[in-house]
C-alpha cells in the first residue's frame, strides 16, 4: 500500500542510504538528494509529500530548503535533521514552519513515528478541504510575514499568491521614488520583456484608477482597450494593491486563463488576506533595511562608516573575480588636521570633515563607495578601475581639496591638503585585508615624501 513520497536531503551518503532503507521498508516511496539545490530542483518538478533535510549542508542550508520548499508549495511538510548539539537550530526551523525534527544518530523508531504522524496529518487535511485551504493560507502568509529581506520578499509574496488563487503567471511591480515608473521586482512564467509590455498596458489603461484602489480587482481581457495580442494567452487579471496608509506602493498582478467569473469570493478574500500581510511585511522589511543601513552610516558626514568597509570590499572583490576586473582602494588622510582644531575648535573641525566628504562624493562615480574610516581618514573604493585610472581620480581629489576654501560661508576660508595612498586588487595583492594595509602604507609614504601627495604602492617586482 502506497503511503507517501519522501525526499531525503543530506550530503552524507551513508545517512541517505540508511534513511531510505528504513522508510522504504516502512512502505514509503523514497527519493534522495545530495544537496539543497538538487532537492529544490526535484521539488519543482515532482509531487513530494514530505522533505526530510539535514540542517547543515555545504551549498544551501536545511533552513533555506525549508523556506524555499514552503515558497514553492506550502502543503509539503518538512522534517529537519539535527545533531544533539544544535537543537536551537531545529527550534528555529519549527518556528519557520517545519513539521518536526529528528536527531542524529538516527533512531529507526523515532524516524518512522515522526513520518507516520506527518502522513496521518496530511490524510486528515485531504479529507477536510476547508481545513486544507486554511492551512495553506496560514503557511504562505507566515512565509511572507517572517521575511525581512526585501529582495526575497518580492519572490515569496508572488509565489504565495500564485499558490492561493487561480493563476498561470504573475509579477510584482513597485513605483520608483518619483512614482512615474512601475518597476518589476519579481516575475513568474513570463519573460521579462513580455512582463514589461504587460506592465505598460496596465499602466496606460488603468493606472489612474489603480492608484486609489484599496481592494482586489479582477479585470477581464474584454475590459482592456489595447494589447490583446500581447495578452492573448490570458483571459482575466487579478490585481492586488500593496498599500501603506493611503499610499499605494505597488501591485501584484496575476494572469489567468480562467474567465473573470471563475474567481470565487473565497479566492478574492484569500488574495486580500495575502496582500494585506504582504503590505505589512514590505513596510517591516523597509524599516529593517533602513535600520540596517543606519548601522553602517557615519553620523557626522553621512558617508558609510568603517563597519561597512569590510562588507563592501568583500562584495566588490567577489564581483571583480566574477567579471575579471580590478578594484582600487584609495586611503586618504588630511594633512595637519589637528591644527584646524587647535586654532579654531572641534565644531569647526567637524564642519571641515563634512565638506571634505562632499568633495569626495563629487570626485567619484555613483558606483564607487566613499567611507569615513575614522577621524580625518577616508577610504574610497573605485570599482572597475586600475591604478592608472585611480591615480587620476586621486589627483583630482587632492587638487580639489587643495584649492577649496573651507567654511567660506562663515568667512573662515580655511585651507587644508590631503595625502592619498593607492593599492589595486588583484595587482598588489589578492588578500582583502592586505589590500587595505598596502593602501594605508602608501598613504603614510605620501606623507613622508611631502604631504599633499598621491603615492601608488610599489607594484610587485618593482623597486620601492
């Protein structure tokens, strides 16, 4: 008698075989995956009743397998595997929607009991359609509201709505800051090119009405004036607004081959439920992103601070490796800055630091990163720039600072200069920390030479 289809996910081959043998002998059909990504590929293509996944794996963690499984199908149950020393991780998995956890070393009775209990629960749900639908709604809404990463939230929200209402494709669009353009943030079962054409059709035909919409709207293709050739594969369109207060920030658009009349009141209520939770989740994610951003902002200059340097340098080096391009660090120190404070006061010194920050931002591109490293030291990250380009940028910074009259509005007309050291990845070094040290040493060498100077760290193999 067929009892259910189980997917075992573990990078340990012995555990996969042991677990598979126990469950197969217990009457279950079993598949195995050696990595999280392999498991997700199987879940996307095949019907699975239960996923049993190790929490610790080299590519994708068991927690992410859990989250993405629920994103694909909220009714697939997930049981996590944990060692005796990591029960806390298992508890976190339960909070994220796992059915239960089992511990290593594996106990045959515990495994079969847990899996059988899970299957019994699934049978009860199948017998009660109303309960099953309610559970799915609860699971997908929990996935939405528990996500603080806004880039993941776009995809999770769209997948949630596609699980709840009839739909063959969908997209999420949000207004840009100027509210003139709707930008696609997530898309399913559509090419990006087609998605952009569909957004344009709805923007031109319905935007004025949609901006004030508070509830779910279902539109028939017959209600749309233009674009029938582009929309030929679909007959109805469900639009869910994402609002904060009285302001609509974006929309979820679900495209369906069903007619407008095929949407039930339950479908509309469920879509409203998800949209309301999503709007709240996006608000929380935005606040979280702003709070996280503030942790990396220097309160005086509004530049990034030294905490951010390690993160951005790591990101840019990985990007440089992927695209085979250089990254250059400028390490800058103001010359004799202490004299500014001694001759005036620290408030004046702070204002000078603010004006230096503004000069730096004007001298580099938007893709570059300017950081107040501490005191009167600054670090500039130039992406896709070798040391020849960096020398020109650094000299532009040095010259601009030298010629600038600081605090001119307060009739102080202070003068100051800067010394700058330069080091380039991967030419000077392939080590992130070493790159900063080399640029720092180059800056001190600039000061030793004359101050108000730009110094390129010696290239490997050249005379110092």
